[in-house]
């Protein structure tokens, strides 16, 4: 087993592609394939499932080796840093995020991070919370940001940002004739509306279902349910009068500012929630991954402090 084989293995595992790893390492794809095969032969195991329905995937043995390989690369990088040399192979950061943090929180954070880390190699994949957590468990993502914590004991969840869900309705709908925008609305009045609803893996939907259930109801009490697998589709549906919905306040601020939808707060319904940083407790992270984890916590903590200072003013 050679160190270069391990470096190539980490690149393939991170990128889920032999060809992209070859491009990133400036070597040919056959060279990458031959070194991975040689590594598998030396260890007597299969490291990649090449027939996985979702593409190239690590096997159980591959995930185990990835931790060892990343730890060895981290040691090498620390040694190079101590002797004043630069690491020629950039660490890859694969981030998974659910819809709201992925679309409305992380872009600004990533832009800030890139100011001081212009060569950082980052990919952001947006899926629902369930798929992001699944990706963390399967080593598809090093870091995730989701809308609700799970119960997986091998994952670490850390609160990043507060959020609130609001009820949005088309401008001029029947609610607007009885309630002014921004006011409290009884839950029973909301039940008279058609509800545009996200997919089952959505954290926003989960918060709504749990809150309604605590009041002795279910989402089936709404007049009709219309399903979307896209938050933007939900917002557009409300905008054009298809129905109402419950969405993150952060996700709809632009629509409220331009008057595209009306918003309300549902009386006696607890719709506060948080966004969480999530990562695998047992996975060996790269040095860049740890740096980015610390950056995210500092970035959102700074934002929270700025909000408090504005309130004090």
C-alpha cells in the first residue's frame, strides 16, 4: 500500500468519480483506476460499489479505509505546514443542506468563507433533511445543515440559527378580507384553505405536522392538500392563488418585501424551529473540513449577536 494510492482513493471517494478525480489530480483516468485496483488487491477488499444505483459508492470496507486514509493525509499536511510547505492537493468540502439553509443561509456564508479561502474546493448539494442525514451517514457529505435534529447516535447536531414558520396566503384571498397581513389567525380559519405541502422528508413539513398534532388535529383537516417537492414551487403556487402554505420566514422575505404574498401567524401554534449543523461523530474530517465547521459556527454566532445588538438599539 502506497501513500499516493491513499491520496487518490480519498479523491475518488470524495468526488464519487474516477474521471473527476483524475482531472483534479492532473493524471489520466486509467492511472486512477489502476491505482485503486492495486490498492484493493493489496488489502484484499472491494472499496467501491461500481454498480450502485446512485453511482459510485463506498463499500463498508471503503468507509473504514477512508477514515484511516484521511487521518494519514491530515498528519502529512500538519507536517508540511510545520516545515513551511504547502499542501499541493486541496481538500474537498462536500456540504449537504436542506432547502431553506441551502438556498437562503449558506450562500452568504460560503461567499464570506471564500474571501479568506479563495482556493477552497466546495460543493453544496441541496436535498431534504432526510436525504442530507442519509448522505452524512453514507459518507457522501462531510458536513450538513438541516432543519431538524435526528436521533442517530453517531451524528453530532449543533444549533446554528433560529427560524420561524409563518402562514402565507395569496394577496386578496378570503383571509385578507377578515385579517390584516401580519396578524394572528385562528388555526380553524387556516383549515378552510387549500394547503400547499412539501414532501415527507421536509423538516418544515415535520414541524407543521407536529405542531398541529399537539393541538389534536392533523394536516388532513385542511380543505385540500396539494403536494410539491420544491419550496420555490410552493411559493409560486401561493403567489398565483393556488392555495396557502406554511414556510420559513427566511425563505419568503423577498416575497413579503415585494408584496407577492400575505403572511400571518397562526394563533396558539408553536412554529419556531432551528437550523442545525450536523456531521458524523466518528468520521475523520480533513483539516479544511474542521476549519469550515469552526467558521460556520463563528459566522452564525456573529449574526445572532448582531441581531441582539440591533434589538438593544
